[in-house]
């Protein structure tokens, strides 16, 4: 009967659990959007010019309670877990020596061996969950161990945080080794103004000393996670604080978070029932009260408060009220404790306290201790516990748990809608800050005027480079490149000096000639091959020298000259801060990122960067005739072949012809027209570049429009006084408005309903 009853209750909850998932998703999105928006505002409004907006945004955003929202997220997670469980959970709590452990043994059929009580030297030191498992005729358990972090921060750390209230300079450990070697106050000499605090703090110091002194007794268990199955006979070794035979203290339980015991409950027929045994308050580590409250808030459907009134007369003591008050904190007003708790009065037959049970029951009401039911039963009697406690408890849950769940959920729904409303109000107020600025339209007018003035100067500056006779490029157009003349002169002198020595020319020695002759069809073939190699080597060396000099002495100065125009007339150096041709690199990178808006600008800049004075097609033809003296197909070379009849003769011929070639080349270069060619080509490059920047043929977008787009991006740097701060503000507002409006749109359409 109880089995079906419990299953009906569990089955009713599952669909309800699924309805809460959407609210969790919405709340998680609100929290994420709030954090993102707060971080964005702090980042975007960091500029000193936006200090006023930053302060206003902070003030408004701080009116949203992130802490309450995160607490609500935790509560929604709790209720979602609560409704998704496959068990009904009943917590049994009470002061020591009131019969709590005996009640648990009666329900579960476990012995004092697994659930020791506090009549003697043995008592439990950790929470135990006892699961009704029909497949476990012999009890077994899982043990969940604390991590080292949880032990340091949640066990030892609680004592340290209490000590810090009285000893501010005490250092709270972060690791287990910090704890081992930390310095503790002397408990025997510690004093404070309040004697009660003094005693309590001395006890805290004593507990820390004990935890540290016995660290090696339990440290090996920290961080093990969940154990494998523990057989019945080993369970007690993980939960008891004192040895049953010697009475000596045990310490393994310090590393244990909880024990989950599986066994078959013999009398109740209550499958899918879980009992949660919380340690007797007052006998355990600091923090057990907090762990009890945490367990009650999301893991418990019904609470049994257990008290055994004394047969010598009793009353509701301060400890009872404290216990009840602490339990009330679990769900607070979201679901008052009187809706989900019984007070169990333990009736001892051998020391008849039935009268005192009645007195205690009346006293509970006069002390404003409200519970759903007060039950008097002998906690050692199977029949009384089953008939007077378990059956009424399951009947109560069947009749009330759906109402309790909905009341709990309804309070969370109200909190959720309050959170949504709060967030919406915050976003609306923040939106008023970033809605816009009356100066923005005026700013656009100012920009257009300033750009028109700058465009006039830039257009003129670029045109002056190639159209005014006084410009450097026009002046140099017909002038020879003196650096090239000097370089080629040095090259020819060096080659002549080598040829005069007669030992080697461009890597060709007498030995090379002999090897070539031996691997060819004859002297004439060897001569032709070596002559071709010699001509190619000289041509390559001359061209390399020309390329290097022209790049260094003509091209780079040309790029620097045009970059100076960009800086002087175009004020681009206010945004692009590189030196020399570096500004060209930055412009290429920037226009490349916005290529759709400024394609001709990008292409023209790339061509200028990659410009090359093509020596092979423009300059080398001017010196082709002297080099042709080394062409084996020329008539002069054919006449020379008739005198070739040895390797020595070939080498001498090569030397003679090479000298003649150098003399001809020197004479050709003396004419000077070759040296003016680089500057002519440089002028052509500049002219083509200026045309592409100011008046390109058939541009996809009007060139002035492309320049305007470029300056619109960088206007706050180019004109800081005229529109700089306004532009900074406009850009900041624009960056914040989009995510803010998206959050507001989501919030405005959100109406959470999961508890109707």
C-alpha cells in the first residue's frame, strides 16, 4: 500500500519539474546579460570624457540585485532537483539523546552497529542517508568524502572565520599544507572582554588543534570522491567518533561528507523512501547546522523533529526553539516549516513520560512552535512507529505535497517575475542614458564641413606632388640617380680588376674551363657554354645592383614623400602613428578591414607598397649591346672560336672578351641616360598613385566617398577638439545600445508562469 502511495506522489511531481526548466533558462540569460552589460559599460565608459555616464550607469546597474538573482537561480535549481527525485525524503533531526537514532533503527531495521546512539561513548559524526532498497537484504553503503578544498574551507575554515572576528590578523589557510603548518593562538592564554566569547573561542582553538594533530589519521581519505560499495560491517568505521570498546576518539569521519546506506526497510513497505539522519546538534563539528539547513532546503520533503520529554517534568527549552528556528531558515517564507514538519514526542514505556509528552505538546503551541502534526509514539516500537508515524506521514505527503510544491514554486515564480521587473526597470533607466545625444546630428554637420576642408587640402597636396614644377618629384624627374651611377661604377671597376689579374672571372677559373671542356663535345662547345654563363652572371649582378640601389634610393624615398603628404595635408598621422613608410602599412591594414567601403583606396595603397622599377624591361635593354659581346651567337664570338684549340686558349679568350665587354659597358654608361631612368619611372608611379587616390577611372564607389568613409572612422582622432569627445560618446553609446536593447526586448516579452 505504502509503495503505491509513494510512487503516485513521485509520478505527480515529474511533469511539474520539467515546467521549471524554462524559468531557469530565462533567469540564467538575465544574469548573463546583466553581467555582460555591466562589464561592457565599465570597459566602454572607461574614457575620462565619459566619467559622468560611467557613474550614472554604475548607479543604475547597481539597483539590480545580482545577489538575489543568483540566490533565486539556486532556489530554482533546488526545486527542480526536489521535483525530479525518485525518492521521498524525510529528515530526522533532534538534539542528542532524544531517541533520533532509535527511531531510525526502528524504521530501517538497522542495528546500533550501523546507527549508533549517544547513550554510551559512541555517536555518529556525519550525515547518513538511508535508502529503502528492496534489492539490499544485507545493508551496504557508499561513502562520499570531502575534497581537500572543502575540508580546508568548509570545515577548518569555519573555525578560522569565527576566530578572525576576535583575532583580525589570523591567517586563514588556503591549502591542507597551509593548515598543517599555520600558527594557532594559544587557547590557554586567549582572553576577551566577554567571558562567554572567551570560552567559545578557546574551544574553537582546541578543535583546530585536534584537527591538525590528527591530520594524518584522515588526510588520505580527502579527495577520494565516492567510494565503491562498503559492506555492512565496515560502515561504522566511517561514521563514529569514538571506539565502542575503548571509548577512544576516532578521526576518519572528519574526511566524510556523508554516508548513503542501502537496506530494505522491514515494516513500512515504503519503497522509494529515503531517510536523512542529520548528526545530533551540539555533538559535532562547526558547520553542521549550515549543512542541515542546506539539506532541508532542497533535499527534504518532510521533517521529523524528535524530542523525548523527561518523565521528571519538562518544558520547551531554548535549544528546542533554536533547533526549530534554524530549520525554518531552510525555505523561510517560500514554504513555512509548519507545512512540512512533524514533531515526534518519544514515549518511553519503561520510564513512563506520557504525561510529560502531553505537557510538551501544549508548550510547543504556547511558544509559537508550529508544525503540521505533533505525534506521540514509542520510537522503539515497530508497530507504533509504523501506525502512528510513518503511515500518517505518507498520508500527509499524499494529501499535501502537491500543494507544498506549488506554494514553494509560486513564491519562486513571484520572485522570478520581480527579478524580471527589476531588470526591465534597470534597462529602461540605463537606456535613457544611452538613447542618444542632441549633438549627434550637429556632429555630423561639423564632420562634413571639416572633411570637405581636409579633402580640398589633401587633393591639392597629392596633386602638387606631380603637377607643380617645384615639387621634389617633378624636379628630380629628369635628374640622374647619382647613387646608381656610383654603384655601377664600383661594380665595373671591381670586375675589371678581377679580369686584369687573370685568375678568375665570375667563378670561372682555368680548372672550371678544363672540366667544362672534358664534359663537352669540343673546344668550341665549351667556349660557347662558358661565354653564356659569363654573360648571365654579369647581367644578373648588374641588375641586382640596380634593383637594390633603386629600391633604397628611389622607391622608399618616394613612399616616404607621399606619406608626408598624408600626414601634413591629410592629418592621418593623428590616428596612424607609425614612422616613415609604416603609415602606409597601417593604412593598407585599415582599408583592407573596410575594403567594401573603400576598394580603390585599398588597391592604390597596395600598388604603391608593391611598386617596382622594372629593371629588366626598362633599364637593362639600355645596356644590352655591350652585354651582347658575350653572346656566343654574335659574329665577334664566332671569329674568336676559330682560335680555340686548348683549355688555356678558351680561358684567355674569355678574359679578353670579358675585358672588351666591360670597356663597352663603361662607355655606354658614360652617356648618362640610363641613370635618369629610375627617377622617370618613380614619377610615373607617383602620377598613377595620385590619380588612383584622387580621380581613378571608373571607381566602384566615388573616390571622395571612400575617403569620407575612412575619415568617418577616425574623425575623433583627426579633429579631437571639434568632435573628438562627442564622437567618443557616440561610439560608446552605439556599442552599449545594441546589447541593452536586446536585453530589454527579451525582458519585455518575458512572463514567467510555472506555478499556476
